[in-house]
C-alpha cells in the first residue's frame, strides 16, 4: 500500500496498490484536539519515494507529471499520475489491476484503463466481504477508480489496515493522529504524527 503522506487531507481506506486519493477533512471534526496526519518525515525530496515530494517536513504523494519524474524503465501514465513500467510484446504488463482498473500496454507503456463498474471493484478489491466500492472519476482527465464507500463507521474496518477510519460524507477517511506512537502502531516505525 502506498504511504499515507498527505498533510492537509485524509485518505480513503481501501486504496491499495494505487495512488492515494486525497479528500478534504474537517479538522474541527477530527477526534483529537491537536489533529495530525501520519506521514514519513523528510528534510529533502530525496528522503521520499518516487512520486512523492517533501512538503512541510513530511513526504507527500504528488504523482508524476512527465516521464522524467519516473525511474529508469518507467514512464508517466498521465491519467493516473503513476510511474508505470514500459512494455512490449516480449515484456507484458503486470496482471494486478488495483483501484484504477486493468492495466494494458499502449504505446510502449503500461497504462491504467479505469475501473469498469462498481461490481468489478467489489470483485477486485481485497477489503473483506462487507466492503462496498463505487467506480467513479474525480476529475475530467483522470481514470475512473474504485473508492470505498460507507454508511457507518463499521463499514470502514479493513483487515489489512490498522489505521482507524470513520465514515464521513459517505466515504471512509482515516482518523487523525495525536502522537507518533499511534502512527508507528497503525503503519510502521517510519511514520510520525505531523501537524
């Protein structure tokens, strides 16, 4: 799973093997008095992974804009803003689809095609038998992706993610952190609580 590295946003639960999708969070409604976000700390861009930038002392997912933003053997898939492997008849694309839908080889680059339906998302996303997803586009130039939706907090439980989440406006959003120890428990020791 990608790092949860956005400072001013909460991330949807269930975005696995894909880019994290940013959604605004009402800080006043956060469960802690001094709300923070779990992130990997940084001093410079080189402290962060590919597709991330160092912003206000924390690694934040920014995606790619051009092929130059990606490592060797990869190019930038503009609709998803992900660095994707190059491909050919002899070098096929990976078969795991992820939240942005199936991957196909087009013009020498593995590209996300977007999720085809809500039913496809339910079948593909490994979030437990009660998880509900919606296949939707967030911006005109983006591919459709699977978003986890909810009616209550109980709908936001995920067996592979220990970060508590709450149902807000029909989507699962991660709970704000109050201490570094929470982030280490929810993710791993690299994460700290950034305010």
